[in-house]
């Protein structure tokens, strides 16, 4: 295993003035505005289980989920039928000893998911990895600027999953959330529920993959807004929250249409869940 990436895997984002936010979607995305960003590079893809395993092997790092008391993290559990979508606790459960290498808890593994994004990592875990490879977490403005390159904002909440010419553009929920998953219209590598191998869906114009969908991604920025309606296990109204970007495999048109560059949620920095990962900036 290797945690090395070539310069070709770190794509440039030019310095400039970029649009961020949206006045047309969820309240926490307002206001639409412009921000100036210095030039930087960003990982082409989110950090995979393979890369994170190499980091752990080289450093002996133990993630926060593995050393918390009790050890474990939040795991998605589909319901048996339709439920009140205002109650995310109905499909999230804390699983003892769930971790990045056992994403569903004891008995699960990443053996067949080495090229999937690593999950059940906190912001501190992400920062430790990025520092090891000479990088850092992107700011929220940097992340959104990269996502805006060659992209167009899809429609608002309820307008359907991101499609173009009948092709699904990102790993988001297809079916009826949170009880019925339909994998029929998805790429072969992404037909099962959950994370998908990085790059299973079409890249953005500059070549980034999975900036939208697959896993929410940690940023270095604090989250300043009311929590996003409990979306995707979003954090409580009080305490320190960190901004995450990009949506995940659990974003659904009828529930959490946050598969747009402007979309955001806030989570406590010590959150470890099965739909949150990261990529590094340089």
C-alpha cells in the first residue's frame, strides 16, 4: 500500500474571485456572494481506505473513533418503510467498535473497499493524515471554488438527483429514502448502497471526482449558521461546529438535496460517521 500521490493527482485551482453560496436553496447557504481565493492544489479524489491504511501502517495512528469511550461511531441503518424524515435518529445508530477499518462494526471490513473513501474519521484524524502527506484541509471557500470549476448548480430541493442526459453524475441516494435503495440506473461499480469506489462517477471539468456525493468532506472552516435541519446527522444547535461540503451517498431528492457546490452542513469536529471523509489541499 502507498499513501503517496503524484503531482498529477493534485489538481490546480487558480487564484481568483469565485461565487459561493446560494440564495435559492437552503437557508444556511445564504447569501450568494463572491470570495477571493489564492491559488492552491486539491486532491483529485477523496482519501481512500488504501491511502489511509498506508498512513496508519507508517505512523501507528489510532483514530478518535477507536480510542473514544466507548469506541465506535454512527452507522446508517435503513428503516423498514417510510418514516418521518425530520427524525434522522430513526436511521442512525451508534455501533460500538465501528471504525474506519470496520465501517459497520465488528465483523465488517474494508477488504473489498480499499478504493472507497475512508469514513468514520473525525476532523482531527483528517488533519493528521493531511499533515503526514505535507498538506492540510481546504477551507470551505477553497473547497467550493474547486467544485465550481466547470460545474453548474443543479436544481433546488426536490428537483431530483443530479443527472445529465440520463446519466447519474454522483453517488447519491436513488430510490425512496431511507428504506428502499434502487441501484438499477447506476454505474456497475456503484450499484450497491453505500460508498462507491472513487471515480465510479463522471469527473468534473477539471478532473476532480466525487466532489459531489459519495461522502461529505471535512473542511478547515467553522460552520456559521443554524444547523441544517438535522440533515444527514448534522450536529446540535450549540457547541463548536465545522463546515462540511459535497453531500454524500445518503443525500436524496425528497430529504437532503445537498448535492451542489453551495450545499453545506455543520458537525462537531469529533463526529465519526459512515458518510464523512475528506481530501487534502496543498
